[in-house]
C-alpha cells in the first residue's frame, strides 16, 4: 500500500501489479474491487483466493457489511471479514476529483474492475464501461447487480 500512495504523492507512474507474495492461477493479475454487501465481495474474495491482487475501494462510510452481525471490533463484522479476505483496501470519496484521479491511475494498470454500483451512478462518477475502457483498453469490466443493467429495475 505504501508503494501505491508514494506513486500518487510523487506523481510517478505506477508499476503494473505491485509485487505481492500471493500464489495461484491468478497470481500477477490486479483487480479493482468497487463492490459492497455480499455478491461482489464474495466474487472478488474468490479471485483473491486464486492469487489475484485485489484492491477493495470503499466509500468513507465503508461497506455496509462492516456492521452486520455480532462483532467484537467496531466495523469488523464477521461477514465483512470473511468475504473480504485476501484483499488490500483503501478509502476513496469518488465525489472528489482527487479520489477520481487515484482510481484512474489504479484502473490504468489493472486487469479488471468489478463493481455493483448502479449503472447511472457509475456514469455520473465517470467510471462507466466506456470511460474505463478509455483509461485502459484491455480492462475486463464486470457490473454485478441483482436487478440487471437495463430495463425499469436497472436503477434500483
């Protein structure tokens, strides 16, 4: 994480795939995780279990699952801890331009982006598929939502 922040602070280009000691079939792949609750975090947990370098991005208020279920340490509920293992994490307020700049730098060198934010929200933030593809044409972009990406339930 220190390497990531020093790259941003010094405005130097980041190296693709910061060195981690993870092993597995996905070792060497970097995934940006913009998910919350269960569906997305479980998916990225599996990618991390298989060796991917997963960087979870949370809002300043954090993933809602931090507070679900009984927990000893505030903000560290058992479901949150279970489905967010094998990940690095950072907090970004994507309503602020500085945070958007950091996410753009992460996306530029990532192999995949996974989110479960409504399509309209991602569009307003500037991280819809077309915008992300401009940053990194080789990116794998996954939008995982319960109500689909189109139709009258898409914005639920």
